C-alpha cells in the first residue's frame, strides 16, 4: 500500500512537472509569438509600415511571421511606386499647364492682331465691299472669335483641373444673381425670359466664388444659347437633404438620346448643335463638371431632343451654424 501511495505521489509530481513545462513551452513557442504578431499587425494597421515580425515560435508561427513580413515589404514597394507615379503625374500636370498657358499666350497675340486688322478693313471698306467679300470678312471674323473662345476655354479648363481650390462660405443665391445679370443682355437680345425661383433663406455652401460663377455662367449661358426665341429659361435654387440644388431648365433644341452619355467629353458637341451652326467649343460642360467636382458636388443632365434640357448642379450645404464667412478647406486636384 505504501509503495502504491508513493508511486501515485511520484506520478502526480511528474505530471505536474510535465504540465508546467508544457505550459511554459507553449507560452514561449506559441502564446508570446502570437501576441508579438498581433502587436505587429496593429502597428501596420496604424500606418507604421516599417515594423516587422520576429522569427520566434514554432515552425507554423515563423511561417506566418515570414508571410506577414513579405506582405509588409510588398506594401512598402507598392507605396514607393505609387509615390513615384504620383510625382510623375504632378510633373506632367505642371508641364501640361505650362504648355497650355504658353500656347494660349502665343496664339492670343496674333489673333488680337488679326482681329484688329479685320475691324480696320470692315470700317475702311464698309460701303465699297461687295457681297462676296463681305461674306468672306464675316466668316473670318467669326472664326477668329471662335479660336479666341477656344483658347480661353482651354486655359480655364487647364487651371480648373490643376489648381488647388480654397473654399469660403457664400450664398448661392447671391452668386446666381450676379450670373443672371451677366446673361440678361444676351437673353433679352434673343427674346428670352429668364424666370428665377429661390427661397427667402440663404443657401450656404463652401465655394471658390470665381470658379463656381464660371460654372453657373456656362450652364445658364448654354440654356440661353440653345433655347428658341420667345421661350423661357427657368433657374431654380433650393436645399434638400443637406444638398443645395441649382436646376436650370430650357425648352430648346435638346440633345439626341444616343449622345447624352457623351456629354462632358472634351470637345464633344451634340450633332444637332453642329447642324444648326450654333457656336461652341465643346469644353463648356467639361469645365462645369471639373469645377463642381472640386466643390464636392455633382452634375446631372436630362434632355430630350426637340423638347429641352435640364441641368441639376448639386453642392454640399453648409449650415449657418457652422459660421458665416469662415475660411473653408482647400481642395487639391
């Protein structure tokens, strides 16, 4: 009996020793390495990509650590490539902006000279010019004006795409009133009536005033340009679901259904506009989309050929509680 008890005690002691050693080995070879791996993963998730996992632990744990390190190295290489591509794109954007600016300057000078001479010819030979030469002079003058408008639009688009935009709080209603003043003479000359619908309360948004005014001028100007004499252009501003909406509707020539998806492409002009010989560069809507994108908004267009077009510009609303006139964020390209 005593021998049995002694054997039992001995076996119990040996079992306890084995369990203690196994627990210690488990902590050394599995638990601590896994905790270290967890810490490394948390560091990487927090953006500290320079950390790497150690090679302690069991073979399986070391394999996981090696795979994690390979992933971190691949991410580091990808970030380096991304940074290099970003730098190259920035250099290309700068080169493009410089090119457009230089070409615009070089073309404006001779166009100004040509335009001046055309005016002199028109004045000097006003009563002595035959119908044929009169048509030639008018065509030349018209195309010089078209080239000048194209150069201005190219330069505006290049600046809108490349520049950073510092936004300040402003009332969309006041901006629209200034734009409507600018198009009033053109609308009156075409016997158009422009109706405005706006709320009594301000419509606050963060804006680059000059750029956003150009966007609205393009949209409303297009509505006036493509409308039929004697019709109505409606400009409505409102706030809905934290967005300020500016809706411009006309009952003009509209856009063919199979061409609506192409709107906003560089130099795209609807076929019916070309057929009707309505002047334009095909860059106006692209400029609008670029500017509105810079303001965190979007542009939606619906149109039916022969019935008219509706353009909706949506911009994030800025509550009056956020402060009036306070500087806004800067949106880079």
